[in-house]
């Protein structure tokens, strides 16, 4: 499909909006309606100054509202001089357990997609090419390729796991309007579900949830007039989609039938985030939701019934980090990897999830 290129300055402005507002504006909007840097392939270790001044502990307190302390794994990025920022997203685990992370604000020539060796605390650059602002990453259950959302250019691209064979899967307008694709989820058959954060820069409720068939031929708008939809994940039974609306600090539930058609939509959870806003979402095998926060380096955990179960926090004396955007929970295990960013750089943290991970536990 036809592309809609952006000039470099326009892309930089878009990236700035993403970082300042969590991939949103501070303007509320009404509810919606259904409708270390090297060439590619080189292994790198980033030995940035430590940002945590306290050792991490185990989960403490009662189950309801307890605090889970995350541990620092490693620093992945520093603030880029070209963009004045860094913002890690993803993360996603492949079938072999290798972790992939994207840097939304990486300029051309710097690592945009990285494969992390958490044991050795190094990473391998997957791609540095292009002016894209990748805001999420997922592996397709249909063709096994890595799919990325390019917020700045309104595209969905795919590539092999090593970064080769890059293809534009989808680009262009939907119902007369271009997309700003943020997060991505796959159903069991490999069809794509995308949070389109259109209207983010203007602070208007123009966002959508979009379904694209796995061959890229059929496109449906499942919900519209949304307040900057961001996080996106199926529930544990693939009966519906959880999605967050960043400028309303709420999580909504979109119920679907077996053909991917909408049968219901309602506000499920209202997040008391203060100055923080709802970012990406992951779901564990028990159906618990892990809601990332932009503007606070923490993650809120809710049951499928809306009960606030826990808050994942960084060590008490941590400074220089402002957002915990997303998480991936190891399928079949409880080890969780959380992307955290701020003026101090981009970091990977880990904690023990409340239940085992599944394919849906890879943050979109």
C-alpha cells in the first residue's frame, strides 16, 4: 500500500511527543465507541553508571496492594544527542527465550531493535536502519517473523529475527485517516490487533482499535473515538482484548467472537496514576493485567476482575528514571523483564510475576 513519508524534523517532533506523553498529551478526552551503540550484529555491553542505590527485595505485604521490588538487570541505552532522549519498549521473547527490545527514539544508525542476553548482560544489535520510531514488537504465530509498529510513519513492518528481509506489511490510510500504530497483539491465527493512537498530539479522542488480517488484505476498525489507546493484549482465553487509553488513565475490555467481531466494549479499570499515565499491558496465565506507567517508573497489577493486586516498584533510592513502559513474562515461568527509561538512560529490570507467562505475556 502507499506510504506516507515524514521529513526528519517532523519525525523528531513526533518522537518528542511520544516521550513527553507516553507514546499523549495531558488533555483528557471523552470515551470511545465501538465501530551502547554499534553496527548491526555486533555484541555490546553498556556499563552505565548505576541508578539504583538499594538492593531489590521480594514481594512484601498482603496480596492486595502489595509492593514487588524489581531488580536491575542492565543498562541498554543512554540519552541520544540527536533526539535528546531514549525510550525503551517491546519487550518480547522469541520461542527460544531470547529477549528483544526496541528504542523508540533511536536515530538512524543507532540500535533501534536489540536482542538481549540477560545472563551475560550484553546485547546484539538487530537493526539500526531507517527513520522509524518503533513503539512495539511481537512475533507472529503464523509466520514466525518479528512485527514492529512504526508510530511516526503509520506503518507495520516485519523482518526476520536477525533483522534481515525487512518488509512493509501495512501502510496507508484506514477509513480515510492514517494510523499512528502504538501497540500490537496477535490472535491464535496470526491476525493483528493494533492500538491506533491517532489524535495523540492534538489531545483529541480520535484513536482506534484496528484489526488487520494476517495477509494484510482485510482491515476493520473495531472501536473508535478513543482517548489515545496504547497498551493492547488479549485475555488469557483469547475471548477479548484489554487496551489502555493513555489520556483517560483507564483500561477497557473489548469482547470478541470467534471471527474477531466485536460483541461488547466497556471500561473495566480506572487507574489512579496521579501524574503518570497508562502505557502498555501484558497478561499472565491467571488473567492478571500488568499495566505499565508513563511518568512513574512503576507497574500496576490488577486481577481480571479489577482488583489492584500489586505495584511493581524500583528500589527506593533510584533516580533518573521516569517510566516503566512494558513487560514480558517468560512463557511457562514467572521471570518478568520490564523496560524502564528516563533522563538516566534506558534499563532492563526484572521481578517475579504473580503467575506464569504465556504468549500473551509478551508486551506488545
